[in-house]
C-alpha cells in the first residue's frame, strides 16, 4: 500500500479506530476473560502484520468492553479492523450467531495531540471515530468516516457489503482469512489447517476474500485522495 501523508492544508492525517465488543454483557466471567485475552492477542498481532511505524498509539482497552488505537497511515485502517474482527470470530468455533465480534468505527483526519500525562487526546480523527461508534446502527460492524462526504457515502455502501460478508463467516472461514491476511500462501494454509489447497481456496472464495482484497485496493486509493 502507498502510505498517506498530509492533507491539502499540510496537516498529517491519522486513523483512529474505536470499538466495542458485541453482546459482551451476555458473557460470564470466564468467557469475558477468554475474549479479552483473545482481543489482546489480536492487538499484539497487528504490529508485525502491518509493519513498523504504522501504529501511532498502541491499542488499549477502556471502559470495560471498549478499545481504541491510532494508526500513522490511514490506508491500513480497513485491514486492521478486519484483522480484529476475524481474530475474535476465529476464537470460539460454534454457531455463527454466537461467534465473538466487535463494532469498529474508524475516524480519518488530523490529530492535535495524543494522550499524555492524563490529558485527553484531541483532533478530527478522534472526534469522527468515538461519536460515530455511538451513533451508527447496532447491527453494523465496521463504519469508516472521513472529512470528505463523497468518500463517506461510498464507504458506507462498501462497509455494508463487507458486514454482510463477514456476518456469514464461520469460525473456520475467519481463521483462514486471518492467516491469509498475514500473507500466508495457500500451500502454507493447507499445511497449517491440515486440509487440501483446493479446500483452502474454497474457504477463501466462500468468505469473499477476493472482494475484500478489491476493497483494500479501493480503500488505498480513497485514503490517498484524502491526502491530496
């Protein structure tokens, strides 16, 4: 991906991801402990997958079942959101309706300052991300908002399609997609999951991985537009 830099005013733009766990109140203490352990594993996996210098502020959990992190390069925000959701979905095989999941709002914009010495973070990206999580529909899972309304309208439709795809994933499909996002080859995935390469290819097709890769490419173009 081409890294984004600054907007037309010469200000650097970031992506702030704010999320919360779906139906966390219905989990017992043991389940919540297991879920949050998995969430922390997902956070730890983001940095080696994205590469050095992408994370501006490490992901952390706050307010019980919410989390937030900041990326230096907004073009990686979509992949990061999918990584988190795929990791949660892959963690507890069972009925699709019972798979762990998260709602994630991505705000893309400038940042005035990061939290330090107890001070609150501030800036466009934070203002777009946090309130958006509270505002968008409960049955939606990924919402991306920028300062450009034309781009926002396109992303609203594309994220709706993405939600429709991911809502149909089984834990097994989520696990394969998660490893594919690590750039593992189909041969490596077949060995990892002890199934044939055609079976891996089928799982990725059913999960809509090709469409997701197309979305990554388009999202990269859109984030570069924001930096012009």
